[in-house]
């Protein structure tokens, strides 16, 4: 774990990486890659030029080493990453059908799911400008959920911004537990992102404005409701606006929401303007759908800026 004397990155993400095997459309071949929502977020932010670190555990296996190599290549700080010699790195498969992409997971007992609150470097959290985590990070095990809550409370006490993505996965936990944990976490967040689909399961609301009202009522200062091809509603207590999506030719939406998170946090730290940051993040997320896999198509800052200048 990192020494308290060493400065933390600006953005610290917490969660589980998953090695990806993604089926190309029209093919039986699975292409290797990297996934896991908060790892994706960290890499997306790094590609926008942010200072980023990751808190997780990986197995002492080839998949774990592949992640360590990837994070080093992308400039993600790995000092808070544990190598677990008794558990594997999680993997998942992506297949594509008429209803879009379908995920199949092999993550039970993964290294990340075995992380405990006692292993968390509190100084690493306190030294950040913003921490980011998600419902998935809490769904993988009860002790992982406890670690996330410890990070959230530590950040709040230290005046560090908290970013939280609901990222509801009902195959990981029952809706009643998911709702209780996610909404308790939302109450500790400064920035909350959800999707219209997630929010309907969690709140029963279908309208984006009502979803925003619900979550603003829990305490976050900024609520973002992603609306697919329609863009995203960004809401604060004083203002709200739908930020339209840019025109893209999507082939695979894997990781698009995570790209949004990383790009949004980078731009929000830079500008302090949630609406400008969401416009930037929408463009980044759109570009991320134009290639296969979670990480490979994530755009760089120059690509996002070019898209904002040239596409509508």
C-alpha cells in the first residue's frame, strides 16, 4: 500500500477489474481485452490527461499481470493494488444479439471480492481530489461493500469529492439489498450518475426529471441521468439541462458509461462546470462505442476535442 508521504493521484477509483473476452459480431472468435467498470473509468480519465490511481486486488495470474501491464502503459497509479496469491482475477464474456450486448461473468471468489476494509489505505483516499466507485464495486461481496463504505466516509470527512455510479447488476445481488446499499452510498456522494434503466429498477421512476429529483433529495450536488441516444440529463438544485449525444456509428456499447465517468471527472476537476463536463463526457462515451471492447476504443483528449468541434 502507498506510503502516506507520497502524494495521491487526483482521481482514485475503487472496484474490480475483469479480463474481457468479447465476441466480434458475425464471428465465433472472442477477442481478449480488459474491463471492469471502475478500471475502465480510471483508464478513460488517464486518456483525458488526468492523474489517476486504482484501488483493487488482482490474482497472481496472467490476467492480473495483463492488467498491471495495462495500467502502467496507461499511466494509472498501481501503488494501492494488492496481488492476491490465493484468488484469481475475474473474467467475463461479451456476446452480441438482437437486444444488444450480453455479459457472462466468472468472478466468484475473485481477488477483488476478497478485499477487506482493513486493507484500505486511508491516506491514499484522503489525498485525492475525488474518489469514484460504483454499485458493482459493492455487489461483488459484503466485505467489498464495507471497504467502499469506509472509503466513502473517509473521503467525506476529509473533504474529498465522492463520485458514484449506480451500475446496477441484478445478477450480482437481489434488488432489495442493491437498493439499500446503493441509496445509502448515494447519500454520501457529491456526484451521482445513473441510467434511466437503473433508476427505474431502483426508484420506480421513469421520467428523467423525477429520477433527478429523487437522487438530489438524497444529498448529491450533481445528478446525471444517462438517456442512451438522447444524451444525458444533468441536474443540480439550481439548474438542469439535457446534454445531447453526438452523432456516432456505434458497434459495441461496452464501457461507454465508464468512459463517460472518467471523462466527466477529468473535465469537472478542470473546469468546475458540470454541464460542460457532461458535454465533453457525452462525446467521449459516444466515440467509445465505435469500436469493440471496453478499453481499446476509448478516445484520447485530442479525439474528443476534435469530435466536439466537428460532430453534432
